């Protein structure tokens, strides 16, 4: 078993991004600029947004955060998005999910100018991705593609089983792995909560991408020896043993699955760190005018 080390790869790619950000500053006279909107006080969202902002500073981007409490109306939020859409000094805009129940996340996603949608959730970007056109690829799948590429994982002709069909991870991941590109050219099976005989299907996989949101869901008896394992899950549990007061678990039973695998991403230290790189790469591409 060998680790697909998100810490190593993300640090390496962030150095490259920082060098390119310096080039943008020299050409445009300003830094690439990411704006985040955060609604409410969800602990996970707070952590993710803080990490995104911190990483922007690290690579020489400007970052701005607009915070609202849970009582913000949908209209107020949409008006703020309109304002940021028009601001030529902003390259990327993300609205951290989940949103309070009275705000429709689809409306919010579609209101963001697709040319600033560095999370890659807008239908225009998803449609362009389907057709291999210039677009922002959703940050987590993008990060996974980069780590596969870094370790030169063979993908052509392989059976890839994606578990979970969310709009932000599982569904785009299945499309990317099937594309005629590297990484890609896999025979992909997209599985979900209604899939029957999941274990038999996953046992056929050369590459397993788990994005379910259930701790230790993928167990060793579901894994073919030598499989490549990508664990997207981030499951937080309170813990008295850690400084932060919680511990993170993936969707894969790492302890028992790792010895059977050829390559595996740890949690933490795997896909989560690569997601940030996906977001930074998209913001850089926007600042350079690559997506129009
Ligand atoms: P989601 O909750 O939107 O979707 C979960 C998917 O799992 C659904 O499509 C559902 O059909 C499927 N599922 C549920 N039970 C199943 C079962 N018994 N068998 C097969 N499939 C089943 O999830 P999401 O937003 O894609 O997130 C999944 C996990 O990934 C979560 O833990 C989330 O925190 C994590 N996540 C991590 C990152 C990262 O950067 N590492 C980014 C996004 C999400």
C-alpha cells in the first residue's frame, strides 16, 4: 500500500500557484481575488471557509469574506451576489453550503456569474465540463484528478466505481473519470443509495471513489486486492483527545482497507487538502481570463 499524500501534493501545487499569482500581479497590477459568503455559524462551514481564506493569503491571493447570520433573506443574499458579479476586481465567488432552509441553494448557485463560479457548481460550468470545453471543474473532483495525475495512477480501461451521486462530488467525478482524457478513460459505474448489490459492484472496481458521508462505510470485504482508493468523506465526531475537540473520519475503513489497496488517500491529509487546490487553480484561471 502507498499513500496518495494530499499534504505533499497540495503543498507542491500551491508553490506553483503562488509563482503564477505573482505573474498575475505583475501583469494586472492586482492579486487574484476570491470572495466567500458565509451564512450562519455551522462549525464545519466556519472551518472550511477559514481554511480557504488562509490558503488564499498563503499563495498571494486577496480574499474577502462576507458574513450573514441565519436570518438573512434570500433576496438580500441574491443582491449581494449581483453586486459581487459586477465587481471587476473580483475573480471568484463562492457561497459556502449548506444554507438555511429558507434559502434555495439552486437559486443562489445559478445567480453567481458562471465566469466567477470557482466552485464549479453553475449549470453552465457543469455543461461545459460534459463537453470538454473551458470551464471551472468542481473543486473536489478537480483536486482528485490532480492527485491521480501527480502519482501517475493508470486509469485508461480501468473499472471505476463512484459511490455517491451528489451534484458537487459523485456525479461530476463519474463524468470526469469517463472522459476521453487523462485521468479518465475509465469504465465508470455511479452507485447511490438505491443501488442493489453494492458490495458485488464495488468488488469489481480497480478504482473506488467514496463520497457518501458515512464513517467507515467501505469495508475491506468490499475491496478487490490492489484497488486504488479515493476517500472523499469528512465525518466529524467530537473527541476529548484532540485540541480542536473533534476528530475526522473518512468513508473508508482505512485501517482494514489500506493493507489491501495499492494506493489510498488518508483522512485527514488527502482529498480535503486537494479541494482547496482545485479552488485556488480555478480562481487563478479566472484572474487570467481563461474562462469566458
Ligand atoms: P451528499 O450527502 O450530497 O450525498 C451522499 C451520496 O451518498 C448520495 O448521492 C447518496 O445516494 C449516497 N449514499 C447514501 N447512502 C448510501 C448507501 N447506503 N449506499 C450507496 N450510496 C449511498 O454527499 P456529498 O456532498 O457528496 O459528500 C459526501 C461526503 O464527502 C461527506 O462526508 C462530505 O463531508 C464529504 N465531502 C468532502 C469534501 C472534501 O473536500 N474532502 C468535499 C465535499 C464533500
